[in-house]
C-alpha cells in the first residue's frame, strides 16, 4: 500500500533585530539547507521585515522553527507573537524564554532550584554604585555582563577598578541592568538538554579560548580557530554527570521545552551555572550540532528530532467563539 504523507509546512524564522542577527541568519540557513524536501514544505521569515507576512500566512504554517538569538527572538517576544497567531513552534514558550534570557532572573531561578552560581552584584543604570565596594565584595577580578544580551555582547573581563568602570560604561550601552560577577578560572563546558517531560542530554562540549582571547567573547565565538571545542569534554565521569544533571535541572527549573543549552564553569571542584540558551546557535560549526555529532546524530537527524519533539508539546489554544 502506498501512503501519501502530507508534508509538514515549516516556517524557518531567522534574522531579527538583535546583535546576533548574523549568527541567526547562518543558523536559519543551516537548518533550511538540511530539511528533507520530501518531508517538509519550507517557508522563510525574517522578523525585521517579515512580521506582516507571517501574520498573513498563519493558516499555512504547521510549525515554526525559530532560530532567533538574543533580544526579540530568544526572549519570549516572538514566542508571544506566535502564540497569538496560534502557530506552534520549536522550543520554549514565553515565560521560560524570557526568564532564561535575563541572566539575573535565570540565576535567581537556579539558586531557587539549589544550583550553584557565581557570586554577583546586579546594578541598574539609575542606581548609584561604588566600584570599590564591588571589588571589596567580589575580589579584584570581575566579569561584567548586560543582563539581557547573548553571544558575549557587552561582556568584559576586568582585572582592576579602572577596567571595571570602563566595562560597566560599555555594558550599560547594551542594557540598563548589568551583572558583575566574580571572575573564576576553571573549565568551561556547555550541555545541550533535549526533551519536555523526559529529558536527555548530549555529551558535554568543553570550550577552550585560544590564549589571545581573554575569554569566550564574541570574536572568540565566531572567528574560526579562535576557540577549540572539545567533545566530549576532558572532564571526569563525576563532573560530566554533575554538569549534565545540573543542565537538566536548569531546563526543568526554567520550564524549557524541546531543547536548551546551559553554559557552565567547573571551578574548585564544583559546577557553576552561567546561563541557559533557549535557542542555541545552529550553524554547522555551532556547539550543539558538534555535541549531537559526538553522540552519533547527524545535523539533519538532529533537526528532525527537534521538530519531532516540538510536535509532541501539549498546547492549548483558546479561540473566542
Ligand atoms: N564569572 C565568570 N568568570 C570567568 N569567565 C566568565 C564568567 N562569566 C562568563 N565568563 C566567560 O564569558 C563568556 C560569556 O558569558 P555567558 O554568561 O555565557 O554570556 P553570553 O554567552 O550570553 O554572552 C563565557 O562563555 C565565559 O567564557
Ligand atoms: Mg554563553
């Protein structure tokens, strides 16, 4: 018997307005390229100029694959728009997305879930602060991060009061809330979690920035050869298990769906959570596809799996009569 299967009408959404627009376009291209034309009927949207088209096409979309990183994409805003249009999508909903993108809120949620985070101070642009007091509390070396950015935009490692002042000034150009964390040396790893109720993890990826980059900054992230990614990470079975379990607990605590990727530091014998990405990079050289490959899952297989997991998400739409 021959079955005629209806193709899934998939909308790939990439680009957007954030500082990570270029990475997002690359993620969108990589995903679009690998979709099997026998299974999917693919359309493409860029929120920068395509929101009206998305609205117009809403009845013709079975599932949206959102590949927007950072603000207005990974922060719950496009998810809210898709909810209003009643278009199901790959990944986390409004609340989990918004909480995860806000590093301060995410860290509060981790703390609440009993997970370890690096000591910090949160500042707002409207509030007076003393750099000396911050250094007294956190020690001489600090990391400054805008609360709601990604891809290390506005992140600075500061080793004295002067660089902290400069770092804060720059970070406030990205956001009106800024986190200052104690700088820790350790092994940086990231872990992809898959699932909704039953969670699984991919192998840990270890991130080793080359000596000329002080840390995993924007350039180190997107300049080929600037960082070495090692998968599986060169850490003991105990740390691997601890980091994977912490990433799952973070996914659950934030209420993530389908996939997430949690960045962590292994420092002084403990696993510290840095942040959870709800729409991790999906270029062919990104960390999540690398981890999938190490688990024997090809890029197209991985994309299929994300789509499959998203179709299993329970959603309730209320239509007004
Ligand atoms: N407290 C810290 N101590 C040392 N390095 C850090 C610290 N926090 C972040 N980093 C480095 O900065 C990078 C970016 O920080 P992260 O919190 O992951 O934000 P994002 O990736 O959203 O910019 C990390 O990948 C890590 O290399
Ligand atoms: Mg990160």
